[in-house]
């Protein structure tokens, strides 16, 4: 199912993600991650206080994995580190924006057909009810 979910053309939107994030037992908030140079949206993830503190301390984008219930420093295992340029806080102080510079080619945990890390997690388009890789 993961292969079809991540690389397929079947639309399987997870409208329960926020319910799952809220149910992980750790207070978290959404974090949009944007490339400082291209302005492209790379990832939407979640951070708790520990993740934000680690991000500030290390200068590397760090999140709270709501599925694994653990701190997730992006790139610690893959090498796809996202260096922080700026951290922004929204008007209601309930979400963050990490403006980053990727240290390597990509930010997504999935790979393209050449086996390379995808630059962004937003590599598919939805047109006329069909999901297609762009």
C-alpha cells in the first residue's frame, strides 16, 4: 500500500491526519517548510517544544514524528538536511514556517524514478479527478 500511496495514481487522501496528530499524546503544531531560494513548499510536518528548541539549537529543521512519536531531525539518516534560514510564527501562534536551504538535492523521503530524493513532497498534481506525478 505504501508504494501505491507514495508513487501511484490512486487518490487516497488522509483526512484523519490531524486527528492522528492530536492523538499522538504530544502537543504539536503544524510546520510549513519552504525553500528560501525557490519559495517552493517542501513539507508540512509537526513540531513540539523539543523539536523547536532543537531546531533553534542546531540550525537544522527538526520535527516531532506523530507516527513514530519521536524527535525527527530531518536528514539525520538520509543526509537530506534542511538548514534553517528563518523561523516565522503565524498570527495566532499556532503554526510555524521554517524557511530553509536544503543541503542536498531533496527534502522528501520518497525517491523519483531515477532513485533520487525528490526535492519536495508535493510532486503530484490533481487534475480532473486524476492524480499524476509531475
